[in-house]
C-alpha cells in the first residue's frame, strides 16, 4: 500500500521501519523537514518528504504526532481521498499537550476526527514505545502482544488491523471511536502488553472516571524517576502500568 507517516518520534520511527520492512511504499515526514530525517529510518525503501507530500497520493496516512499538533494538520489531511484511511496514534497528556486542549470527558479519537473533519482509526496508541520497537512477534508466536483498534468505518478498521498485525502484534477489534476511551491512558489495556486472551477483559474493566487519575499518577511516577518526557524501558514501564491501571485483582 502507499502509506504516508507524519511523525518520526518514539512511535512514528518504529512504524516507518516496520511498515516499510513489510513491503509498503512509505513516505515519512516530521515538522522540521525531510533533510532532518535520519538515514537509518530509510533502510527499507521509505522516503523522507515534506508533510504535504506525505499526505498526497497515499491510501493510508498515519498521524503519530502530539495531540496538540493535530488541528494544524487538518488542511493537509483534506488532500486525501474520502476513501483513504487515516490512522492516528494519539494520546492526551494535559501536562504535555496543554490542560485546555480537550473539553473535559471527550473521547480523544472523536476529538481528532472532529478536528480533521473525517473518519479516523485509532491504533498503536496503547503500547509503549519501547515495546513497540522491540516486542513485536510473528503471527502465532506464544505471548504475542495484542493491540486494540477502534474505528467507525469498516474499511478503516480492516486496514488498521492488517497494519497492526504486520508490525508484529495481534489486532483486536475494540469497537467504535465512541468506545475508544477504553484504550486511552490510565485504562487497564494501556501500556500493559496484554495478549489477545487478556485484552477483552481489560477493555471491559476500563473505568472512565479513574482513567485520567491513573494516567496522571503514572506521569508522576515516570517523571520522578526518569525526568519529564523520557519514555521508560519496556519491562519497567509495563510493570508500572499494570500496577497502577489494572489493580490487584486482574488476572494476567
Ligand atoms: N511515546 C510513547 O510511548 C507513545 C505510545 C503510544 C502512543 N503515543 C502517542 O503517539 C503520538 C506520538 O508520540 P511520540 O512519543 O512518538 O512523540 P514524539 O517522540 O514527540 O514525536 C513526535 C513527532 O511528531 C512530529 N511533529 C510534531 N508536530 C508536527 C507537525 N505539525 N507536522 C509534522 N510533524 C510534526 C515531530 O517532528 P520533529 O521530529 O520535527 O520534532 C516528531 O517527529 C503522541 O500523540 C503520543 O501520545 C506515544
């Protein structure tokens, strides 16, 4: 498929590597220009382009940018054909994105869809960057991590689930965008590296009021130990997320 990826940070870089290695025709952009994109991202044929070019003539556009950058990308996204699939990996962290960015209680992916004026699929948002980079496994491998995928259009969900599988993870249909609060930060499936057997129970156990509380506890813990903006390694990050988000009774 022809895929544009905007964002070459913790998540975007892994998606560029994995999706180009899987044989897709990948164009990639960041905010600073193609000349700033590292050569080691382009080893499987991905091409560094401007953000405008990344959103032109593609079947899939992946947005892996801070949530606060989404409104500024709306004009680019309008270049896409109506049937193209936009996959977004966003999560809302008020500490990073601004406390006023989202109306209280709004589902994050619905807000993204509204900002962009088109349907989106939500995928790869619920895995930490270290696990995404290193813990993918082939289909059928024991203990393969499963990731929730939410979307309102069948074609978007199907494509996003296929791409998730190709990056080394089982894809789980997590329902509509309206239900995707169940995969937001602070919920039991978020950053906890669960399997396909465990994931449905985690989504069902999500607590909408407690999720932001638990999200902020985890930010505090990570900031205390690592400093602001540093992502944890996979093992410690998952252990901390399981402790805070899943509680003592969850069956792993
Ligand atoms: N980190 C995680 O563990 C994790 C896990 C799951 C989901 N997420 C979510 O995924 C998204 C990306 O996270 P991340 O950790 O990969 O972020 P990151 O490391 O900060 O990288 C963000 C990327 O977005 C690019 N960008 C920002 N504004 C842009 C714009 N206006 N136009 C084009 N590119 C722009 C940046 O460009 P420059 O390189 O030029 O600065 C950078 O490449 C966030 O919403 C985050 O919450 C993160």
